[in-house]
């Protein structure tokens, strides 16, 4: 009996020991899992390997380019305004050797520099392909870069752009400038370029709507504005765009209709409104256009970052100036896209995207900044509201040799590499898993933007 008790005791002890060991193992595993779940302040030594795994997968994702100006250098409709003289950021200068890499990748450029003698080869090559491919020329560029579809933010669409691949976003700023703009044109050298082009754009909208002069009363002017938006939408436009930061501060008051109507009636036939009067009128029209965007399900794109020219005012164009508009409950049915993401106020900009109808676009930022720096901006945004961040190139035909094609390439390459690096750091720092990274990448490069347009893009 004693032997049996001892034996049973030994068995029980063994079982209890085994249970304790198992519990300790489970506790250790749980503790390890908990430790693994804690985000780390620095990426680990695995970040490079993660990056190398992610990049080939990210390169396979078809992209939707949310902001671009495709076209040829001689095409005046690429934008509603022209570039004023000013200083170009270091990476945007035509001395950037990355542009040689772009030319090699797109055209098989045989030289290692962009001397005037050598770029003649590039000009001739493009002319040859353009003649051969016609309106498929830019579609071929999109194919080479794995861009499924993109925006053509232009004054007017061109017949050499395939509307199935490049959808139109038109400019709405000119509706803010219907009066005598003599005072505005002489404000500085930038406005001497910009204001006449706004007047030209308004004339084009009026001609489109069959008007030879401004409507005689304010109600008819508002009807003209609305009809233009409606007709542009029928022509395939998916959004309206404002470059208003180039012309005036982006702080918009909220005037009633009566003072705006009074100003219109006093100056429609002539005379120069004071700056205060013009601003009151513009503030009303801007908000009217925003409301109409909601009614028509026509998203509103707003230039929100640093701009070209020597007189672009950063403090007056700070993206936070728009907060009173973006968070106004009257505009909750209007979708806003903050083009260029508010840079250099990018840290503030992402918090505006907390509103369900506000999105950020990274175009221009990924070209102004090298990937090592752009990665930091993108990572911060993806760590905050990843579903509200969209990709764009801001491609533009800078000259005959280095055109929209090369800036397309630079924007795509910069964005893909910075995205892979940002996600690799987030994985290494235990902020997300590798399984979560690719859906975030799909969202940024394609899905987030496409979801805005309710089946009008793909």
C-alpha cells in the first residue's frame, strides 16, 4: 500500500510538474507575443530584407494616378495657367541625373548626360513614337509604368489623350475673377502671368455656355457657373480643381448672398472692386462651388502645398486655412482632395483627413523630396489615416526634351520605393504585420482614390 501511495505520488508530481512546465511555456509564449505586439521606436536589422520582399510585390500593383498634367510641351491646355519665373527645387532641375535614368528606362536613351547635343536624340525619338502611336502615345507610357488609369488635370482635354485611360479634372478658379482685374494684375510679377490666364479661362467657359458677356444679374451668373459644372461633368469630368492659393489667401469668410450679389451688380458692367469687396464676392462663389460639388457628386480638388513662382505666399496658403471649409457640416456631402498633401505642412494636413470626406494626395511631394525624405512623410500619414492617402505624380511637360513622360517615371519610381521603405519600417517596428502591408499599399496606390468616384474610374 505504501509503495502504491509513493508511486501514485510520484505520478501526480510528474503530472503537476508537466502542467507547470506547460503553463510556464504558455506564459512565456504569451509574454513573447505581447512583447512582439509592442511597437518599437526603431526598425530592426530585418528592415532591409523586408523592403526587398515588399518592393517587387508593390511594383506589380496597378496604380491610379490621382493628379497629373499629361500633355506635350507646346500644348497650352496642360494647365489653366503658365509657370511664372521662380527658383526650382534641387531635385526638379533639369540637371537631376535621375532624369537620365528616366530617359533610359522609357526610351532606351543611349547617353549618360542631358547635354543639348544629346537631348536632340530624345526629342527626335519622342517625335517618331508620337507619329507612330497617335492617341495611344500616353497610354503606352501608362502601360510601361503600370498605371491603370490616371487623372488629366487640364484646362481642356486633348484629342491625343485616351479618355478611357486619362479622366478629366477641370479648373474652377476663373469663376472667382469676373470683374476688372487691373489692380490684381500689377500686384507682382506672378500675377501678371496668372490673372490674364484666369480671364481667358472664364471667357472659354462663357463661350462654351453660349455667352458673349457676363450675365446681367447675380442669379444668372450663379446659373452660368452651375451649368458649366454640369456640362463639364457630362463631358466626362470627374472633379473640379482650385489653384486659388496662387492668387489670394486660402482663408475664406462665410458671407451671406446679399453682399456678394450687391458687389456683382455694382461691378458687372465695369469698375474695379476694392480688395475687400472682391474677397467677399470670391468667398461666396468659392463656397457656392463647393456646395455645387456636393450636389453634383463632383469632388473638389484644392492645391494645398507650396507653389511655383517667386511670390507664392506659404503662410497665406497654409492648408489649415481651409479647416473652416473642410469641417463645415454644410459640406459633408462634398468630397475634398487636398492636392499635394499640404506640404510643407504635411504633419498638420493628415489630421484634416480625420473628416470622412477629406483625402490627401501625395503628388508633387514625391518629386520635390527624395525617397529617403518622402518616406518619412508617407509613413507618418500611413500610421495615422492610411485609408485617406492617395498616390499622384503631378507629371508635367517641362520642356520639349524632358516632358510629362519623364516626370511620370520619376513620380512612380519615387512613390513605389518610398512606400516599400515606409511599410518595411512599420513592419520591423511591429506597427503592422507583413500581411497587412500589401492591402495598405493597394489602398494608397489605387483603391483609396478609386473609391471616391463611385464607379466613374477603375
